[in-house]
C-alpha cells in the first residue's frame, strides 16, 4: 500500500487506475448515482484547526436554513430525478434531536428519497430519534487513524468529553444506518504509513460509503495562517495534491470493492476542469450536486475557493450530467444503496 502511495511513475499509476476502474465496473457497475447536497447550517460549536466554519472564526456570516427551505430542496431533488438527499452541517446546537427528526419526517412524508445525515458527533438519543424518524445513512469521517494527529486538528468541544469516532461509527452501524466515513489526504504531520493504515481501517470497519479528499485549510484558521506547521515530525509528508487524492480513491476501490465512493468537491476544487471526472475514472461512482440555495453557498466555506460555490442547483445538476455522459457512464436511478450494505443485509437475513 505504501509503495503505491509513493509511486510517481505515470505508467505504473495508469495500471493502478485501470485496475481500480475495472473493479468499480465489475462490482458496482457503470451507474453514477447523484446525491442532492443541502448545506443546511454553517453554525458549528467545534474549533477544528483547519475548517473555515470553526466556532472561533468571527469573520463568517452564520445561517441556518428553515424547515421550509430544506423541504423545498427535497422537492427539487425529486424533480431532478435524484434518489438521495444529503443533509450536511456543522455541529450546530440549534439542530436539536427534535428539530432534525421533524425535518426528516417532513421530507419522508412528501418524498421517497433516501436521507443521508452528516451532522457531526451526536448523542445516542439524537441518532436513535433520527433513525426512527426515517434517516437512512450517516456520514462521519474519522479524518485520520493517527490518534495524536486527530486530537491536534480536532480538539473536543468546550465542556464536552473527547469521543472516539471509530466507536461512534460502530454505534451508527448498531442503529441500522448505512455508515459512511473517510479521511483527509495531506494533513500536516500525516505519513504514508498513516494513510495506508487509513485505507486498511476502511476495510476493517466494513463501511458502506467512503469519501476521501485532499486537505485544504481555510485561510482564517490556525493551520491556514501558519502555513500548515505539523504537530508531528515525519520524514515523508504526504502531499495534499490531486494525484494523491486519486491514488487513495483507487486503492480504496480495490480494497473495498462494493462501497460507494464519491468524486468529491475537494478534487474538483484542485482541478476545476477535470478533477471530478478524474475521480470517476479512478474508481468513484457517486457525485453530489449542490442544491443549497445560492445565497447560503458562499457562507458554507469550509475551505477556500470551493468548486461550484456560485452555481445554481440547476447548473450543478447539468454539470454533473454532462460529466457522467461525457465519460460514457450512466446516471443512476433510485436510492443507490451501497452494494456492500445490500450484501451484508442479505447475508444476515439468510
């Protein structure tokens, strides 16, 4: 794994790309499933050292979408033919268990959409209530398997105990969620061994969705201002480049052949012309067009110059469809549940 991560020979990397693409085609097919992304709040109680919406960033104009605005996005997802709505936010104390449960129920009453939540570390009570309300999936990235590095970039909330994200993922699984996680690539202090262990951990956790993307710090954060001075001295620092991101997508596909892997916005941010298409060519099978109303998109700036931050929902959809068709792939229909999740449930039922 480390040898592939360190490989820079173009011919060898093309062998890796073709192998990952063949595994993707054989295991999950040529469908590219579209998930409608709604960034419903940029309010966050955390102070992560690289994220633009961290609590300590006073330059951010904060917002929280109303119930009616989010439900309108769900209707738009149905009109566009999407099968899933992804509700993403910072760790917003205003998004209480009851508020989010009511929102999930409202969406489920009007649509057949699968609902993915990405709302950070939450209590068992909230996670249970949301699952009972109809939420289908939960995404919580562990960011790095290096515990010391994680603690440095992700300090716990003030007055709250530190939580183990790996245990949290197991809790989500026990509640019946499809479980997604992922990592950043090129965190200051991240070694190739760390990143190889991340990919091995993906397999060990039995994840249903895995999102990976290059580390891109926001300029108004401690790591953004410091230029990324690492906590840990490493002999060979992993670069936060597009090529490294693509190598991790490919190795993840080969290691976890049936999972859903998105071609992330971070890849598209590093290469606005072909970043997302390259992700699809290296093993990804998911795109998440942004349905967030334009007036809020600029305020959800977790890292600078985020791709598609000024597109309308229609433009975001049309761009995704052009990219899919241009690659000779097929827009997916239906919910696009993880083949890994389906296989696991079939095994349990039998």
